[in-house]
């Protein structure tokens, strides 16, 4: 446990020294404030202009889902950037053969940030959500968002050789969250074309309130993590 915590401490110190990563970690709070106060205000302006009773209100749950995934996504993005920096400096391979080990290194860089983001997602939704949430459903969705974000970090690290390429891969990795949007805008069975994305099942779980959907959601998330995790292991040496 001590080597794992020391490794995580090194990770935190690297974030503290990087202004961009500090901003990334604070971004979820800024987004929460924007959504909580900006979206209802925009809704009132749009409804008055178009003389409609509701325009954005039907998508408040989608905004909440985006807010829920922001903490793990941003934290895991920071993790990927730190891991790429450590790879450039040959620290990643060194740490993998220390008492921390390859598994400990991956836990300290991926699992712990996602675990810390889990309660933060719940707190942000509690204080800034636009809709009412069942806390069991919120916990399930926060877990899925954390797993999805671990897959994103693995994707960024696995297919990037340095931080510059990593920034480009961040934009591409955003496609993994297209699944959040599909159930809201595609009402036909064609929405299942994106069922291979973990985010799709998180949105379906909220819309249909069917706990059985956790099974495919977890399965899809773990497959992504397993496939990309194997690629990461090969890159550590």
C-alpha cells in the first residue's frame, strides 16, 4: 500500500506543478456553475423569444449526465497527460519495475483518480443538477462514467507517443461519449449502432430506469478497459 500511495503522491505533485492540469481538474466545478445557472437562464430567454413553454427543459437530464462525467473525464485526462510525460522522461518504465509494479502504477494513475472523481460527481449532481436524481441510479451512473473515463485515459496513452499527440487524441476520445446523446435524439432502434460505447448504456440506464441495463453497461466498459489495458502494458516496457 505504501508504494502505491507514494506513486500517487508523485502523480499529485506533477499535477500541482502543471498549470494546465490544475485548470483541467477545476473545470468540472466551472461547468457545474455554468449548467446550474446558465442553462435555465438560456431556457427562459429562448422560450420568451420563440414563445414556447419549453425548449431545453427536455434535455436537462442530458446536461446532468454531461456534468456527471466531467470529473472522471477531466481527472483521467490529467492522468493520461502525466503518464505521457513520465513515458517521455523514462519514468513510467522505471516505476513499473520498482516495488510499485506495473499493476500499482496503473492503479495510482488510473483507478485512484477515477475513484476520487466518483464522490465528486455525486456531490456536483447533488448541488448543481437540473433534474431530480435517485441516489442509487446516480451512484451507478457515476461508476459507469468512471469506468468510461479510465478507458479514455487508456485510449489517449495507448495511441499517443507524446503530450502533443495526446492533446490531439483527447479530441478524438471525445467520440466515446457520443453514446450519451444517441438515446435522446435517436428514438429508433438505430440508436443501438453506438451500443459498443459505455456512455450509451449510462444514458439508457437513466432514461429507462432499468437496473438490468447495468449488466451490458459494465460488460462494455470492462471490455474497453481490458483491450486498452493490454496495449498500455506493452507500452510500459
